[in-house]
């Protein structure tokens, strides 16, 4: 194997790992404490509500997860631009769900 191929593969694996870490942070929304507060009130997060609505065992994809990234620093940031958008299936019909 070519040494450049190995370097590129390692670099790309690192980038994917960093992307997954950023996505995990976005999925926390306002943070773990805020999620705990919602759960204590018997409420679900926007992502939980969407997942509850979508058909079980069907494919779905979130879009715009990084909207608003690195913006609104003065206000504590705004994961996903404050909006969660998923394309998935509800009762077998493909839908776009926004929360």
C-alpha cells in the first residue's frame, strides 16, 4: 500500500471522529442539565419527540444539525440553529418533521 493512502485514511478517520464528537454535542441541545429538567417535568426533548413520532425501525436522517454552529457565542450558542429537522416515515409515508 501507498504511504500517502495510509496518511489520507488516518486523516479521514480523525475527521470522522471529530465530526461524530461535534454531532454528539449538538444532540445534547441545551446540555445534560436542561435535558434532565425537561425529563423531570415529564417532557421530552425535540429529538425524542421526533423519534417518538417516526415509525419504529424505519430509516430517518437529520438535516441541518450544524446550522448555527459557532454562532451566538454571546448567548451561549445555539445547537442546530435551535431547530431539529428530520426526514423519516410516519405511518409509512415519508415526511419532514420540524421541531
